[in-house]
C-alpha cells in the first residue's frame, strides 16, 4: 500500500479508532469478585437454565457456553449457577433470542445472524460480510464503542443485554458438492448460509437456506442442499462434513471474524446483584479470549487431517466470485442503511472504523505475514 493512501485512510478513520476506551460500561477486563461474594452472606443462590443453538458436543462450540457457566460459578463461590442446554431442550437452535426476549428463559448462547428477520442491526453483533477480523471485531466492540452501541440497540429492540463470548476467527468458505470455478457456477445452488451473507449469495443466484448446525450433515448427505458453510476445520471435522463433500473452499468472506454471544433478558439482568453482573461480564470477557485461542490452536491440525486423511480438496474462491460478492455486500449495506435507521446509525461509524483498522493491518500485519509466507 502506498504511504499516501495509508495516511489518507488513517486520517479519515482516526476518530473511529479512538472514539472510546475501556471505561465504558461493561467493557472492563475481568475483575476478581470471588472474595467479595464469598464474604457476603446476603447474596442469594440463583440458578439459570441457558438455551443454546448448539449440538451437545462439549468439545465444540457448546464448550463456550459451559465455560461461561463454569467461570460464573467460580467467581460467585457457586452461588450463581448457569446450566447450558443443547439446542432443542429449551428452544430450537434458531429461537434462542425469542425465548430470552419473552423471558421464558433468562439467558441464551447463540449467534445474532440467526435473527436477521428481527432487524438487520443484529448483524453487527456477529459480523458483516467482508467486515472485521476477530481482532478487529474485538477492537471495535471493546475500544471502538461497538458494544455500547449494541447494548442500546438490543435494549430498545429486544429488552436484552448481550456480551460477546467467543470469535471463530476467519472462517472457511464451506463445502460444495461440485467445483465452483467461476461466478457462473453459483446460480441454482442451494446453500445453507444465514443472515446477510445469505442475502448476498441470493444476489449471486444462490438459493440460501437457514438450517441449524445439527441438521446440516443430513441435508448435505441427502442432497437437500448442494453446499453449506459452518465454521472452520476444527468444527467442520467434528461435524463430519468431509464424509459427504470433498470440495472445501476458502476464504469465508461472510465470516472474517464471527462473534458468538450470550443474550440475557434485561429484566432478569437488572435483578441480579451487582457482584453477579460483574461475574457474568468477566466470564464473558475471558470466554471471548479463550474461544478464539482454541480455534487458532486447533484449526491447523484439523485442516492437515482433512486434507491428508480425509481426501479433502482445498480450493480458493475465484477472484470474480470474491469481487462480485464484495460489490453485492456493500450495495446491500447501503440499501439496508437507507431503509433502516437503526442500521444506518451504526453502519457509518462501523465502516469508518473498518477502513481505518484494515488500512493499519494491511500495512503491518499483511506485510509481516507476506514475508513469513515467502520464507516458508
């Protein structure tokens, strides 16, 4: 990148990168609250069931929900207990936000893009196509004012408090039952892909379908769908997608850094003692860090197994697909902003932040990674 273009972008986006600090409500790093809770005999014993969107695999994304529960219990000397339940026990995988909103379940663990039909503003919480990487998403949430903005939006729309509890990092582009060599191969495909990413794919001729994780394998195996995206090598291997499809594409432009979140009914949140609120904030913060670390640590070995033991063919999306998808994505964002004031109020600040931080990472991070990639 030329120095002048970098300086121009950083000048226009400097305010976006420094608009807020970690003193904002709910953004502080973990604090030690165990001793205060243990010594306060007036604090009540509370047990909450947690609805989740995940199959009951404790070594997969469901682990994130259990980590939140374990840390909350540890930080409150066992006085505040949360019991995660797999999808289907308390709510279907795609109904977690709804049951938390209505108060029939006090807390949920899900991804916001499952609820695009409830308003496009939720897309910022998980992440937008061609948007922020995991580090960039966390920078926007914790230091760029993003979490404060989302709290206000969730409060007014859903009567919910939410916190990020893990980011997948850059995801893969999914599994296809045939080679996708160019843009002309997309029309007519039936693909499992949620949220705004699904809307972008529909503009490219794909029939987008919203399926919970537990139903993807069977749909691929039966031919009900031709393609599906999930997360990345570690999670995808555990779902056995390589047993029904061998064309594995990258990059997952729709999920460059996808955040999972806990959603808490705001009335129930307000009833919690302050110490329990702080415990839940701290548990969410720690889980958000650890989930990303787990994926980064385990994806390389899983990808090696898929290619060398599973017979998977690793294939890149062509430039014409990526270019058309990016153009369609930002056209969709602009149209959505024109039609939805809540989305519009966040989109400009988010986009300014995106341009500035991606310019910086394009200079520093990409420059380094390009060099070490050549040296291999």
